């Protein structure tokens, strides 16, 4: 299993993305969170194909902290079924990954 992850979620307002990002970093379950958008998400929900504007939040964390990050996102997010997708980081600079470890270390 990878030691580091990027974790993705989306939300429907820039202000909500800012809260999702900053609260996770403050809680030390993510070392960093980047916000981009607006993006257009096309998806099927309750039998209807929809296209909505969203903002994407990309977190950097460790595999060890993932369960707490997921719980944090669920507790802050207002979607019924928020997108929470984790992708393993297979390579990265030693200095950056060490920083991610230090920023998310349980203390």
C-alpha cells in the first residue's frame, strides 16, 4: 500500500471549498489542500443527467491519516454522497513527502 495519497472531493461553492480545505489542514489530517474551479461536473443523480458548476479540493495526506480525513470531509461536507476518492502517490520528492508526513503526524 502507498504511504502517501492525494484525496479528491468536490463542492458547489468556492466558499465551501475553502472551508473543506482549511479545516482539514487545521485538523492536521491533510498537509495541504488545493482548490481549483469552477469546473463543470456531468453526472447522473436520481435518474437524471445533470451538469453543475463545482470546485475541486485536492488534499495531500498519508495513508495512515486517510480514515480521519475521510471522516472529516464527511462531517464538514453538505452533499448526501460527497465524492471522496483517494489516489496513491507512487513517486515524489523526499523533501516534499517528508513535509507531508510532518504536517500530518499525530501529535
